[in-house]
């Protein structure tokens, strides 16, 4: 198969995949009038600043380059006035007047910051996720931007990888649904609408499978896993019309994605018919020399172009080398033309040729940011993203009788961390922090606060691939601070212990071998738990944490991730019970650093993990066989009963569909949301299949006593496996419905009577669901 892919890729390097697709007279006419230099200019994306210092590199020299047609796009710029001026020079002063693309990492909001992507994924609420992306687009476009490098749709099953915070977690079905939602949110009904921006599905592909969880490291992925796990969210994003994709830094089996015709030209362009704009990651084209697949900058440029990369992000390599490369090897010319077509097509789709200034309107910019409506979406998103991991004895919500409440742990006052890793124009002063919000929500309680340890800013500890320096925070144990925390706890009726990780421990280039708490936080948790006071742990973190002891000892744990500008009030809403938590984990929590990678969707193996240590099975001897908290896990302030899982037919051919439904009843005393999850298993197939695979979900709101029938429409394509294409095999398919991957409440079985072949990756087929009230 791989040989076939490579052969096809080689054949395709002389074809013009985008050419056939443009069908745009304007693009073709423009292209025909361009000089080689002007074409190369279009492929050049230049930093106008840095992520944390936007516009800092915009000077007269940059403007002059625009005038000469040497730049096709800027990144890390913002501001309607600045962008309008750059656009004016491009449109009015360059020879052909081609407008510019302006890109930025608008990842979980532009000015109104929402929960980080992993948190949003925990909402299991695609409509909400779409709404947050829409608000981000409204604000970013008002500041002149027309392109975001989001969503990151990399599946990640290793929490050591710091970028788990940027994605939707471990599951390709959930990842595909949320990829679609984000693309729709950013791009709206039409890209030509000035409040829409181009979405970028990144990083194509396999970036989340980095060896050892080390950012940028190689991935070695089987062809089946690539198709079944890593590619589906990209397929879903492509189907949703994502205007752009970014290739990833990593290599797969020695082939860097920055120069990977078999995946980019064959799978993405040819098989999926994708005609959007493909941009490299930051400086990734020159880095082909570090990968040691190119000996010179010119070879690197040629390899990336052959690999199907249209635009060079920040590498300055296409602009320096492509002319020489094309002159030396004219077979590159059609590929160069196609790359230019993709850039021009993106500009046309955005409506930039007709209205280059629609997104750079200072009046709209002044009115658009952080409006009350946007804050309301942020509050709702934050509320819905929290996951109640544990709640022994129903210690939460906080009882109205609680008079003395201790808030302990420096993260409680770290509003900066609430903003998460990418923050565009989010500002700390826009965050509504936890402690004042709690005081407001609990007017009759006395709230005391103790830091518990000393967070100390360290000097720059890491520089990302994007050249950003980062200030890590060292958490230093301090006897005095610890003693004060213990006294504060002792003098309270209830402790809210806020622990986790500083925001800058997750994100790009933030891989760690140890994903437990810092020593200082560990000591603090220990001391506070030792007081014997009831302790509610509030986690703030960007990745799953290995915290087995804390999970054992603390009666309640609320996962709050990094929730954005409405963090404080939203957490207070949940703690006080004005809202029941309803989020679910989009990624498993391991019990130990060494227990990764891990996923609920593993294969059974010949010796399935068994609790009995006398038997030799696929497990660690020093850990239980279960995760600390499983994929899909999350509690509420209520309880739900499930009826039997019913299917409306017992067998299915290669076409048609089956409806699986279940009645879910809220048997508790408060209104709450249940996330009803549908899993499948193909119990006997020609290759070993995962023990569970998510195939549908629905977040259902239920009043106390209320029951609803939740139905899922499934088709054979969703049961397919990858064997040289997507195919089903005749035989049984087991269906499971439940409240989490480890909390299955109902089962059913259907029989596939025929083999079938399908074009769409099984996890990228969205399962329609409905709910109806049962009297
Ligand atoms: C590098 C990151 O990998 C990518 O996700 C990001 O979009 C670019 N830098 C631009 O900031």
C-alpha cells in the first residue's frame, strides 16, 4: 500500500491538483500576468510581529516589500488601522494589486478568551464550540484578520505532549465533530462575509503522536492508525470547507510532513479533493535540512513544493530559493503555479479582490470586542466545560450553611493562567478571577485565602518553534506559606484547594516527563488534607494530570482547565450549584507518568489486561489496569437511570441505517445534563479491533424526574475499518450506551449481512441524534 502511495505521489508531482479546481477566471488571469518573482511573493508569509508582540516587525522595509509584491501574507499582525494600511499598499501600490492575507493564532478567542480547546472539547457541545469560534471570528475580523491557524485537530493520547491543551483530546469521532463545529464557526455561511475568517486545520498530520510525547519529535504510525485515528478530523474539517491546512513539523517514519507528497498530494489533494491553501508550519521548510532530507536550502524549498506546501510560513526560504530551484528544474513550475493558485483562490474566497478593506474597519473594531454578548458566551462555555471528576458524599455544591470557606493555592489568584496558552489579544485585566467571584456568589460566607507556596517567575526557559520566549513559573515550597495555609484550612468549614499547573506548563514546546503536581503543590495538598477538613480540589490545568494520591484522598475534584475571561464567575456558578457541572473528559487521565500513551480505544490483545496479577497480561504490574479517570467520565449534581438500548432492526446490509435509542431519566433532585455516549465494537474481524469506539453522543438537559428518549442514526459506514480503504465485514457489531467509556449502561447487537466499501473515514461520519420527552 505504501509503495502504491509513493508511486502515485511521484506521478502526481507533475500534475496540477489545484489547477483543475480553481475554475476562477480572475485567478487564472492574474496568474497569467504574474512574473516569477510575483508568484513567489504570493507564497511568502512573513511575521509582522511575534505572538506576544504583534506588529513589532512592521517597518518601512516591510511596506516596501509589500509594494514590490514580495509578500503574500503576514502573520502575527493585528489592528484594523495597521492592517488597512498594509492592505492599502498591497492593493494600491503593488503592480498587480493583489491583497494580503493576515493570519494569527486565534485559537480560543481573540479578545474575549474562551476556555482552552481541550476544555471546550470537555463540553461535548458542538453548537457551543461553533458559537465560540464564531465570536472569535467576529472579533478577529474586526481587527483586520482574515485567517486563523485554528482548529488544531491533532488527536493526542499522550499527556506528556504539552499541546494536548490545544486539541479535542484522544478520540477521532469527538475530534471530527468538533473540527467541523470550529470550521463552521470561524468561516460562517460564507467566507466572503467580512466577519468570517479562514480556518486552518492543523497540523497535518500525526503531530500528536510524537514519540515519547516530546513536541516536534518523530511519529511512527501504522497506516491503519493513521487512517482510523489521526486523519479523520482533517477529513471532517476538509468536508466542512476549511479554507486552509497547515502541515506539521514532525516526520512520519522518516518523511517530514513539510515534504510529504504521499499524504499531502495523494490523500489530501487527490483522494479527498481538497483545494484549500496549504501552509507550512513556522520555519518548517528550512528545518527540512535539520530533518536531514535536504542538503541545501534550495533542496529544502524544492522538496516542500513537491510535497504540496503552498505557502512558506516565516521560513523566508521560498522567497530566497524557489526562483533558482525552478530555473534549475522547470518541472517545478506547474507546482509553483498551483501553489499560487491556492493562495489567490483563498483571497478570492474571502472576497478580498472585491472588498479588500471589509475586515479592516476601525469603527467595527472599536465596537466588536468583549461585548456583553461575547462575555455571556464565554460564561456559558466556561460553565459547560468543567468536569466533576469526583464528589463523594455530595460535598458539592457548597452547602448554604458553609460559613467559613478557605481558598488555598496560588493558582486561585492567577488570573493570567485562566487565559491559557494562545491568547491573541486576551488581557489579564479582562479576566474575572475566582476569589472575588466567590465572594460575590457566597455573600454570607467568610472567605479566607492562603497562597500555600511561592510561585516565582523564572527566566526564559523555552523558546518555541515560533521564536517565543517563555517565562515558566517555579513553584517553591515555603514553610511560612505552608503553615499559613494549614492554619487557614483549620479555621474553616470547607477548603477549596486550587491546584494544577501554571498555564505555561502546557502548550507548544511544553512537554514534560512528570505530569503530576509540582513538589510544592504536592506538599501543600498533603498538609491541607491532613487537617481532616472537607477538601474540594479545584484543578486548573491544560492536560490530564497524574494525581492518583490526590484523587484517592480528596472527596471532591472539579476539573476547571483554563476557562478564559469568565473563569471566576463560572467556577462559582458550579461550586454553588446554580449550575450543575455536565462536562466529560475528552481524554483519559493516567495514574502515572509512565502509563502513557493510553486510550480507552485500545485493542484487546492476545492477553487482555486482567486484574489478577497471577496471570501474565497486557498491563503494568505496579498500577491498576484502569485509567485514573476514563474517557467520557464526568459527574453531575444529579443521577440518571438508563433504560435498555433498543435497535430498530437486527441486521443491516451495506446500505440503509439502524436507529439505536435509549430512555434516560433524571432520578435526582436537580436539573442537570447527561452526556449520553454511544460506543461500538466489532467483536470479530479480519484484524483486531478496538474494544470500544465512540460513534455518537448527545448532551441532554433533564429536569428532575424528567425522562427523554435519545436516538442515534447509524449507517454501515460507521462500522467500517481501514483495510486499503474503508470497508465493513459481515458479522456482529456490538453497540454500547452509557455515561462514560467505563460506565456502560446498555448493550445491543446488530448483524452486518454484507461487506461494504465507503469513501468517508468511519470516525468522520457524524451520527445524527434526537431527543424527545418521554411522558
Ligand atoms: C508554530 C505552531 O506549531 C503553529 O501551531 C502555529 O500556528 C504557528 N507556530 C504560528 O504561530
